[in-house]
C-alpha cells in the first residue's frame, strides 16, 4: 500500500486505547488491470480469514470486516461461505475455540465508486457516508471505523499472515531477490502468452515477470508497458 509496515500498523492498533477495535480488509481492488486480490478471495478465502482472525487476536479487535468490490459476485459468495465454515469450526464468531472471546467477521459489499479503494474513503462508505478521503491526522489506527482504532490492510497482506505465523519471518524475508525482501502477488495482462496473477519474489525484474512467468509476448516483441495502470504511463522496453 502506502509503504507502512504491517507490524507497525498492528502495534499501533494494539496500543491504541479503547475497548472496541476493528479489523478491516480492503478488497475493493478498483484500479484497472489489478486482479490479484480477486483470485485470493475466490480461491483461498479461508487463508484470508485466518489472517484476519490472527490480526484480531494480536490487536485486541472485537470485529472483522471483509470489504469487497460490488462486481466481485463469486468472491462475495466464496468469502461468506468461508465465514460460515469458520463459524462451524468455532474459530470465529462467538466464544472462539472456547476462550470466551468473540470475533465475528462479516462481508461488507462496496456501494461502488473507484475512490473506495482509498482506505479512509472506504471507511466513510462503511459508515454510510459519501465516499470521500478523510484529512489526516488522525490516522485510522487510532480513529478509524466509527472513530475507533482500526487495522485496515489489503487482501494480500492478510493472506500472507498465516504462512508467516507458521513458518517464521525469515521464511518470508528470504524469498526476495536483488536486495529485496519477501514475495508479492502481481497481476499482469495484455498481449501475453500466459497473462494472470503470479506469486513471485519481491525484487524480480519486470522483464523476468513478462518473459519467464507470463510466457513472453504473443507475436512480436514488447514495445512498452504500463507498470501501474493508468496512473503510471508507459515505459519503453
């Protein structure tokens, strides 16, 4: 996202005063040509929920929400089914695993609007207001949903959490290449032999992403590419 470390946001919410705190997943993904979160929501929603539950446990939150783009009908159904199953297993909802602690999770369907991808505008939409970004400060970590401490990150961030919790931070860190740390999901489309979302080492060159993962150009050589949808312009080969 904006480059704030996940552990810093978690710690800020954990230390923020107040009995009511929230965990919110940003599944709006409204930037053109981005579709990695779409696949995580549809294919492995249980992994996302595990990350949300762990975030709730660490931060002391009492409620979780998965905010999903309104066009993502399959994803909405998949996450709701995963929540139902998680409640049956006793890992979310009331009295989680017999601990006496409750952590319900709900799906919130976006009312629509590109601006909802911005986190504070997303919170405004959840409160039934016009989706407009808030002025900062205060930050969401202290004054978020309903003016309460709120941990808000995107789908991919939460989906990495269970594996990192099981395998350790070094496992995630050491996947990076070219001086970078960790791994990331990238979605790539266009005149390619194998377009789609890919889980790759962070620091990978774009040439490697295009040639080695996406199978290279479909007929002819690449002339230019747009690295971030309409906001980034085109870069030459």
